[in-house]
């Protein structure tokens, strides 16, 4: 659910930033680029199999964010700042969801 919210946040930010200039085909490319950039999360399996420190998980998250920025930059032909702002909107929506879940169930 967090990944879906991340992608929805990115789509919302793209729609707000670019307006109606982007077609549905362009939005499809944005979703594909974002989902492909999430394949770095498969390294989280290593954290389950072997005991790695928490810093390794943070490094994987940083890798995924950087991959998302680069994929959006290439997909939208935009600058680095615009891509970073779009990805940060997705991250903010994901963080808001995590805070809401944590508020209702702090044991998670």
C-alpha cells in the first residue's frame, strides 16, 4: 500500500507540475519508470536472510529514491530539481500514510 501511495503521489505531482500537457501514455511511462526503480527493494530480502545493520536498509532506500529521480528525469525530460520535487511529493504521501498507521497502531 505504501508503494501505491508513492506512485499516486508522483502521478499527482506530475499532474500538478505539468498540467494537462501530459497524456495518459506519458502517465503510463511515469508509472512504469517508478515501478522499475523500485526493483532495488528486492535487496531487502538480503536483510531478511542475513542480519544486516539498519544502515544497510537506509542505503537501499536511498538507492531506490535516487533510481526514482533518475528514471523520472529520463522519462519526463525534466531537470534534476523538478524530478526531486516530484519524488519528494511521493515520499511525503508515503510518510503521511505511515504516520497515520502509526497513530492508530503504535505497535507496528
